[in-house]
């Protein structure tokens, strides 16, 4: 699952983060691999490290009796230009809208003030015409509604069989159109073939550039379910200019930068080798890869934790990378650490964020000036989309999620 938020202006907070221009020269090197320039960064950034404090602005979900504050599982957050915050609840199949200061506005859904239906949607995006688009997995389409909740013309990707084994896994804005993650599955006698695509679509739904494809097959006579096949597009971000930033499928610390034409233009790499998973992590990884089908496959999990856990596109063509090495067993008081890579592919700074949230269990989403955190997200997802290992008692005892809006303030300024 991927969560996407747009940024239209350069944040004054980010402006404070810029170090002295040219103060330290880049110590990396550029190598050409397969005709593609690879920017190899050392493990230390150019600038001195920065510490920021996550200061809470408001929290939702602490009082389930309050209007609009009963949640199932919030899986996607969008922040509009006017500050309105939209929360997609996958469990309740509804969207709740709140003002910039956290006041409840309205609900879109089967039982809300603005009736619209979608099922088990986990992502949403602003469509090119300004409407909201909820990514309906199957049949693959974006259920459209206006910011006020009125049903609008759905966005249907052309060229896909609406009755076939096709699923939409995610959607992001780029330039005048969208990038969709589409999964196609073809079942034949004795096997199942799955193809994952990241493809650009114009506002009318016509397919254009395909940035990435990955195909895998499962032989029912000797079924194997591999982690790299399950999530080859684990982490990706679409930029506003048609570029796409994709974490390497092999789990290394490398970001493939695809140009508007789809081809990989360059690769940003940082010298931070992936961390080996411990026994508990390997067990958890295997258990997370459950397969619903006619066979019980052997599950193969990677021996290493992914070096890149998440990428956030920020103003000024900066990438804020949450890596899986530095963010393992964080010290008390440290909520998350970001590596910042600039538009030149240079690892320029490391940002430590102090706060009271837990990235092992919480979901992080950036807005233009804010960081939104869905607390206890992982537990809620395990109950809703888990592999059946959670008991009914576990589900009943699960604490409800909360959503907190933070502003990041640099310390020592």
C-alpha cells in the first residue's frame, strides 16, 4: 500500500533546513552501470545533522462519542490546498472531512451525508479535475466525488478488462495525469501468472508511459511465494513533473529515477547495506505473505530487511527517505530519522525527528506543512486484512486508532 500527498509551495520550514551553499563538497562518485548514471553516496551526508521536534496540533479518535471521531482503519490521507483534510477509512468504506484545525465537517459513504459506495479501498488521490478519486481495487477504477461529496464521473483506466483478474493497488498524481499501480493475474491450468505495472494515464484514462513491470509465475505443482514477487513496487513516488522515484526491488539502498518517458534516467544510491533480519522478523515476514488460493505454497522471505522503508517527495525536488538501517531500534524520544537526497542525487542531510509516535506500528503521511500520523495503524490492519491468525478476542481488545497532526520545528533555531 502506498499514501500520496501533493505539495504546491516551498515550505518555510524546509527553507530553514538548507545548509550553507557549497560549504562542503560532495564526496560521492558517479558510475555508469548499464548506460545509466548511478550516484553513489557515502554513508554520511554533506551537511551537519539536524534535529526537529514533532509538535502535536490536534488529535482525532480519542473520544469515539465525538462527532466524526469513530474510525475503523484509516489507510489514506489527503490534504487540500484550503487545508481540508480527507481521511479514507478502509474498514468503514467512507471518507471523513475535517478542517485545517481538526474540526469535523462531513462524511462521504454509504451511510454518510454524501452517499457514495466503494469497497475495501486503501488509497485515494486528487484527480486532474480537482475531484477526489478513491482507488477501488476491483473492478479497477477510481471512484470519483467532488470535495463536497457529490458523486462524479469515475476514472476508469482504459485497456483493462473490467471483468478480468485486474486489481488497482495505488494511485498518485503526476503532471496533468495519474500513475496507477495495476496488478494483472492470469490463471491457466496448473499455474498463476501475475504482472505488476506502474503506468501513467492521461486525464481521460488513456494509458501512456509504463515506468515499470514485473512478472512472476506460480507453478501449482511446486508452489513458491516469494517476497520480491509479492511487492516489487513496495515503495514508489510520482513527482509533479512526470518523473517517478522507485525503491530498488531487491531491497538495496537505491532509488531508480524514471523520466517522463518511462526509462530509468539515473539511480541514487547510499552506502548503507541492508540489515539482516532476525528470527522473529523472518517469521513475521513469512506470516504476512499469506496466499488465498487452491494451493499452500512455500513462502520465501528475504533474509534482509528492505534498506528503504518509505520515500516522501518534498518541495524543491527533495526526497526524504526513511531507511531501514538507522530506523531500527531507535533510542527513546526519537520517532523517525530521514535521509534527505537533493535533485542532484546527493545525500545532503540527516534529520532526526523527536516525537511520541512509533514508526513500527504507525502510518506517516506528509502534508504541505504538516506530518500526519495514524497511530496503531499496523495492529488495525492486521485485524482487518490479516492472515487469520488474529483471534476474535484480539480484534475486540485492539485499541482504536488515532490521527494526530504535527508540525515539525527545528531545534536550536
